[in-house]
């Protein structure tokens, strides 16, 4: 099985794809629509003369140098050298705010009246009607001598390809940046809003466990594209519910059918003449009867919530210990109960909890090395435990002994269901069961249940006792 890959964030993937789609659409728009529409107006504007390149004045401004006496000069920079070699008729005239003048090339005399007043203008582009006259472009720049107004002509001209390319590139980049920023900010929010139904379904799925029969994932606000997946999960949950109900019905029917032959077998053993294995057989029959009753208890609790009533753990423990004392003594054990002098009230089903406790006591009888002390202990915190002097349970096995059919070692009898049924009953009471080590080194099983709302401390116990937990 391959290792799971990196989780995929749908909103990031869709955002990247949306930006890519926008870039392709933008490219097609400018190539097919904007570019043809821009060529024709540009040709009409330019006519037979192409405008001067704005880079000319920049090249001239970079070539201006300051002399020690405050005058200026022109230095042949690499860019200026290329310009004048390609355009020998190029010229420029520059003036500072203080009136210092720098010039290069042959300046047309028809601009003599304009040059002294360059600082009146911010920028200018003069295109004479007669192509025989040189054009003039005027721009303000920063040079080594400070701010200068540079008027130039005869230099490089701006071709239609470069104009359209500049327009196309700048427009495309600007629009693409705006669309990308908008997509990165808006698309994740839109996706999160549209996927809230899936998140609600996922949150509901996290709440489903083995006790949540009948639960289904909500389909409200779930996008149509993933609705089929949610419906499939709900269909699977429905099939699992039906299968679980069939299994529970089978177990309940089987347990019910087993009660009569178990009761007959128990009666025959109790009335039979004493023999060597009589005590052990009575223990085994009692455990078998308890298992059948616990199966019925689980079915009854699942289908009848009214079985949960306030009950006293001290009374329950007294009844179970009293009922099982003859069985324990007959098997060679001493059995005792430690409990507080007041009631310990919890809410639960008395019959199923009594049988769960009886199962733990019978388990101690069966696995306690046929001798020693079995102690049932009730605390004011709502816990009830069974301690024995047997070999105990290894730490490695303590997390698995509540699994169905799990056995610490092969046994000629028993199916390994007893502790699993006890854990199921405790779980249905919203409690927990843990296994540890008793003071003597044996096993200690402790059940902890939520205390009841009304749990008086040091309240006197009533004289009435619940009916026996075991037949």
C-alpha cells in the first residue's frame, strides 16, 4: 500500500487553475481583438511620420556632465555613441533652472526663439506639417547638474511595432496582475462558502460511532458534484444499520433460546448428588447463563432508553456478592465487599450492571487459581472494582482483553465474549472500564460510572434490596 500523498487543498488548486485560465483568455483577447484594433488607430495617428522615441532625451540627459567652473559639457557615453552613429543628424539643447546651457549637434535655427523658454513647458512634442523640418521633443530629466529641460530632435524614432508591443505588454501585465490578485482574494472565499455543506457533512461523520445507528450525513448545501459521494456514504450507513440490526436480532434470539436449556442444566447440577466436578460445572453454567442474559440486556438497553433509572451501587454490589458468595466459597474462594456507609447513586440499568459485575466476579472465580480472596470494592466516586489473588494480566494484554473472542491463552471452554459484553454494557452507561493490578498482584477490574444528579453523601441506606441479579 502506497504512503498517503500530500493533502490537496481544493481552493488552492482551483485558484491556480483560474489564474491560468485568465492568463490564456487575456493572451487570446489581446492577440485576436485588442492588437488588430490598436494597429489601425495607430497607423492613422502616425501618418507617414513616426514620432521620436522618448528615450532620446533620456540618453542626452545621461551624457551631461558638470565642469568645475559650473559650466556643463557632453560626455560620449556608450548609449549616446550608438545613437549619434545611427542618427548623425541628432541634436539636443539642455538648460538648467539656473540658466546653464549645454548643447550637441546642429540645432535647427527655426527653434532659436523657443529654446530660451524651455522651462515654461512641462513636456512637449512638436511635429511640423512639412516633413522637411525636424521634429522636437521636450522632457524634464535629472542629470549630473541637477534638473534639466532637454529639447532634442533628429534622433531615433518610435516604430509602430514597439509602440503596440509596449501598449500590449503593459496592458496585459496590468490586467493580469489585477485579475490574479482578485482571484487570489475572492476565489478561496467563494470556494469555502460553497463547500460549507461538505464541511458540515465531515463534522457529522466525525460524530458517528458504533452507537450512532440511524445517523446520516446531511445533504443540505452540498454541491451537486459531490452529492453522489455523500449519498453513497449514507447508503453504506443504512446497509450497516440493517446488518447490525440483523446481527443483534440473531444474538438476542439465540440468547433467548439458550436460557431454557441452561436453566434446566443448572437445576440438574444443583439437585444432583455431589461429585468431584460439580462445583466447577456450576461456575461454568452460571457464567454461560450470565452471558445469555447480558446479550439480552444489550438488546433491551439499545431499544428501551427507559431502562436507565437511579440506582445505588452499594446495594447492587451487596446483592451480587450475596448471590455469588455460595458459588465462590464452593470453588475454594473467600469473597468480601468494601463499600462506603452511604449510598453511591448512579443512573443506569440495574439488571445489566448487576450481570456485568457478576461476570467480573465469575471471571475472578474461573481464573483465580482456585483459591484466595476476591474483593468487590465500591467508592464514593462512582466506581466499583473486582480484585483477585490470581496471576493477574500482563500489561501488553490489558488493552486487548475486551476485544470479542480474545483469549490470554487457549481454553477448552468459553468463547472470550464475557469481558467484551461487560465493556459494551459499561459503554452504554457512558462509563469506562479499566484493568490493572490488585494489591496482591492479581487482576483488578474497575468500572467507573457518572454519578447521579442527586447523590447524597452519608445518606442512610434503605432496607429494601433489588431483586437478585442472577437467576
